């Protein structure tokens, strides 16, 4: 049996980069059973207006 070596410090490659915070957008609204198409379109437009901006993340 070989003797154990001292534990080494872990190194993660992504530690050098600061990763941007990605905000998950709310899900797209679904059409309700008793909702008119105009009301639904209005809710979809409001949803699109309040979506957070897209963040470019480098792989």
C-alpha cells in the first residue's frame, strides 16, 4: 500500500471568469378558457415588454 499524499487544493477553470447573472424570464402566458383573443394578445404584449434583456454568455 502506498502512503496517502497531502490533499491538494482544488482548482476550477471557471474561477478566473466572472459569470454574468442570467435572469430566468417568466413563462409565456397561456390562453385562458374564457378569455378573448384580444385579451390574450394584450397579455402576451405586456409579457414581451417586461421580459428581461437577453444576456450573451460565452461558453
